[in-house]
């Protein structure tokens, strides 16, 4: 299994998917979500789970920043900006609802694009093929997703891209 994204060119996430884009929520969080496509999923895949995160955030806030969580995705392609409109998969809470953010669970359930505060960061989109659905509803947390995935991962793939701070 592997994943591709037209949102990443030459190892870099395009401007429109983060803080250098044009679509933000009321608190300034980038909300124009990336597109991606899953290829060669294993037989028996019941759904996909997605984690989009930033390990480089650890040196800034003390933990890996979660930008997007998806559960119970049953198709192999997600179009750009679907985080704000798709109803056929569940979205979890990003790190804007944390000790380092000020959003409610509802405000932070969905895509929160790259916005590195200090220097260029490497962001990773991880996709997991599961043998079943998780049953998670909008507003779930990363630990909920990890527990639901435990023992049910058939395959996984990832793609990564760099993003620079807004100047």
C-alpha cells in the first residue's frame, strides 16, 4: 500500500494548505485540507484511518502536533478542502484543542493546516488500512483512534512534506 498527494510537490506542502493559504477559521487556523489518494490497499480492508502530524513541534510545544485525524474512511481518495464538507468519514480533534491551543473540541475537529512558529517543519500524513470500521464519531482524540486501531492494522503508508513559516 502507498499514498500520494498532489498537495506535496518536490517534497514541499503547497502554500494553500497551511498558514500561507487563504482559508482560515475564526481563530486563524488554516482549514483548507490536503488531497490524498491511497493505492493498493490490501484485500479485506474495512476502512482507513489517517493521522497528519508534526514531530518537529516537540521542540516548540513539547509534543507532536496533531493536524488532522480521520476514522472510518471507506474510499481511497480524499479531495482538497473536504475536511469542511465531507460527511462520509469521522474527524478527530487536532492539537488546537490542547494546552497549546484555545479551540473547543468542535472547533478543532477537522483539518488544522501547517503553521510552524519557528522554522520549517516536516509534516507526515500516515494512512492505515484496517480490517474493520472503528465506530468513532466526530470529536475523537488520537488515543481513541490508536486504541480502535490496535490489532486491526492490515497495512500502513506515509508521505511527508516540508512547510515554512508564514513570513
